[in-house]
C-alpha cells in the first residue's frame, strides 16, 4: 500500500468507513456508519436501484439509511459493502446487519446471523442489494465468503435478486405481494360490477361533503403522517386488533420524509399520501412510497364513523386513480393476500426468503 493509500485508509477509518483498494469486482469498501455514506455514494446507489427493472423503494439509500438511524440503531452492527468500477462509479451496494434474531416468539433468546440492513421491523418488502448485472458474480461469491461462519438470512428478496444468493442457500419462505398493472388505466381494473360499486360509494361520499386529494412526495410532511397514524389506530381499535404502525415507527417515517425532501423534485420520489377530508379535517388517508414508475401502498387509516359509506375502499380507489393519472405503471399492495386487493385487479408476485445456515443455530 502506498503512502497516499495509507492516508486515505486512515481518513476512511476515522469517518466510520474501511476502504479496501482493489480492482473492479474485487474486495469492496466497507462503511460502518450512516454518516460515512456520502452524497456521491448515495446518488450512485440510488441510480443502481433505478436501473433495476425490479428495483424497490425499500432498496434505496433513503429507506436503508433511515432505518439504520432509527429502528436499526440498537438492532446490531450495520455495514454497507460498496464495489466501484475503475473510474470510481458505484457498481454494487450490499447493506448488511449483524444481529440476533428470535427463533420463535416464545423463545427468550436469539441466534446470531447476518441479514439485510433495512429488513425486519418496519415491514419492508422487495428487499435486496443494489447490484449492476456484471457485478452479480462477485457479490454472490463475497456473500458466501462473508457468511462462512454465520447464518445468512436474506428475507423478502424480489425474485429478480435470486442471482445474488449463494449457491448453498435454500428458499425457506414465499410472501405474496399483490400488485395492479396501471398501464391500461384505473378504469380497467377489477370487474365491471366492482367499478360500478366504487363509483356509487364515491357519489355518496361526495354528497356527504368528503373530498379527496393527492399529496406528492415534495409536500408530504409529519403532520399528515400523524393524522394517518391516529386514524389507523382508530380503525384497528374498532376492529379489536393491535397494530405495529404506531408512534414507535414514527421516527423512521419522519426521517424518510427528511431524506426524500433533500433528494426529490416536486412530484418525484418518496413518501406520498392520498387524503380524504371533511369539514376541514382529515378523515382518511393512505400512505405509501412513489418510486420509479410505481407506488407502494404501505398503510391506511380512516374515521370508523365513515365505514358505512365505505370510505376505506374509496380511499384506495382514489389512490389507484391518482397513480394511473400520473402515468405510473404499478400499484403495489405489498405483502398480504387480503381479498380486497384482488378486487382491484392485483396479481401476486412473491418475495422469497433465503437461508444459508451455519453454526449451532443454523439448523
């Protein structure tokens, strides 16, 4: 190593980063702090996700770094492996977390494992590294070598990420994630009878003075998030069911909005809302993430007093319509096979979870 390389490595170590000089496709540089991820690296990372036809919001630096800073702060040791080309361009980003996972809800201890940074708590779907096609073999080899003594758990990977999975890993779970194709317009989704029923619900809500509006990423803020959180709790309480979408998750989503506000243009990428209002107050809201040509529907809430008017159904229908009107191609309902999703014409695409077991806890 030259004197200049030694000086650069020392500076990287002080910034929470360990750089390993090497040829493209060789050993990566390792970042062990969110603060060490520069704007240049984040831009390259984001570009890799955008170039992937199945790239997900949950693979972007906005989601992963926000999760690391909030929900992941005490979850374990995070690290981000970065491969660069000879010209310095980012070619692959693999965010990992060294942690302990509970083997069963009733078992009080966990097993050490290496998993994806940004997965788990927070309900991320379509997870996975951001890797250019020509770097997939190098990443696959590195993952296998990195996990040679620790169980590797890769949850909820998009099927397109299977090429990154080490050869000895096995698929241990599939999670259906229904999505609707918007390329034919929202009026083509679902049966004719269902569309007619939704129009009738909408007319009744119009007569009751309920109005709907889309709030794009550049205008989405914590106040609307708090409204949806409160309405979601009301709805779940009316059903007698608990929820994990509560104040404990708020810091993550506030950080997502802060990060997105710094990187998106008006109408661009990031958290967005479809809001229903009555008499100057929010009575319903759908929250999700716009990314690329798609929208991922994350959570919903509405005032239970409007349930007889089917407010929840119409909020979803209006969100689908707003996304189609913006030229988006996909409305992703994310995990879960609730019947209402298929009434909107959704079709399953299943995420796959992979396990490469090592050590006593592996089996």
